[in-house]
């Protein structure tokens, strides 16, 4: 059951949004919701080291377009539950959370949008459960099945991904990342984005989210659980898929997007030449327009490739 909801303001949007909690897979998930309850359900999945606030420039636009928009703090993050042990953050479990969350919201099907590690979860849910996912939009996140082989063939990507290996170590990452009032994590946001994307107020929100008891270890446990992943019998993505990519991403090469799209039966690519890993914040109007067109089309979008500004 959902706990009593509270109204919440979304910056730059005059519409109505609320925050609430639901128990999903024995974990209490906090989430923000906007739009009509009987509209098509869109779930927005944040990545590391984000939380629902990372979708602040999408929630209002998608709700205004006639969609029911739900942005959860995924397990381990911010105000959601934080199960102990890295095995609780296996990718299969994270994908199961998404579908159980849709069930709790009364939806047999869902339209997914994911960024960063949330994109990996979205890819995985659509791959394993195409009957439940109407369509999939992924922002700067590769399909989990292409990452390992791509890094072996591209040492430059291996170098970019060294942080993920460091995160899998015990204890030390927590010490490094929390030092100086989370200085490294704050720098990771501002240093990987275009100027002024993250305000001082934003960074304070993130600091508070990271400082929630048990949050930092739970967030890192997503990475520690990665070796548990097993490749599916069929790694192809059969649902319509939109891949949005900021081409100045300092963490992820475009080749990962290309190889992910090669697994899609119906895939479309939109690239933004002057945007970073945080393209949905930097190019919000254009990204929102693309998302609205794609998500409103549901299971019948057009295919092909295009390039953004």
C-alpha cells in the first residue's frame, strides 16, 4: 500500500506533483509522481549518484504531454529502503523492482526511461520482460550485455570505466567518496557536466541524499553486484527503443551506444554533439520533445537515426 502522499514542487513547472512511498519486493520505495492516474505509465530510472531529483527537468514536460510520470528513488538511494549486502542489488532484482513497482501502481505495462545505471536497469527489464515494457528510452547508458566485450576491444573505454572497478572494492570507496563532505562526488557531478548544470542548491540536495544512513554503501553495492549478472538466453531487445546520447560523455564512448542499438529490433538514435553525460539536463527542451514524441507513440514509434544539436 502507498503511504499518504504530499504535494511537492518541481522547479520551473506550475503543475501538481506529489511524493509518496510504496513497498515493492519487501523494500520501501520513495517516489515522485505527476500526471493523471489513468494515463499511460512512464517510470523514470535514475543512475549513480543520482536520485529522483535528476529528472526535475523531465517530470513536468512529460506530465503536461498526458503521461503518468513516476520517478522513484531506486533501492539504496535517498529516501528509499537500503537492504544490507551487495547481493540485494543484483541487476535481476533491480529490474524486478521496476515491474513490481508497475504492479503496485496498477499498470500491466510500462514505458521506461533510464539514465546511467538506471539505463542499465531499463535495458535489463526490457530484455527480460518484453511483455511488460511497451517501449524503452535510454539516456547515456549501454546495454549490459555489450559492456564487457566492448571494453576488451577498446582500451580507451576500459580506462574510462576504471572507477567502476574501484567501486567494487570493499570499504575504501566509502572512505574516499565521503571525505571532505563528499567532495569527490560533488566534483564528479560538476566536472562531468557543462557549466552551471548543477547549482549550489542542487549539490546540497545531493549531499543530503548521499548522507542518508546506509545510502553510500547501498549505492556502491549496485556496482559490487555487477559480477553476479548472468547473460540472458536472448539478449536482444524486442521492444521499440530510443537511445539518446550526449556525445561529450567523459565516461561512455558512443561505440557503446552503437553496439547496444545493434541488439535492438526497433532502435533509433539521437545524439547531441555539445552535451555531456547529463544531456537530459543540459538539453532538456530538445530531449523532452524527443521523449514525448517517442513515449506518446507507445509501441509504434518510427525507426531510424538522427543527430541533435
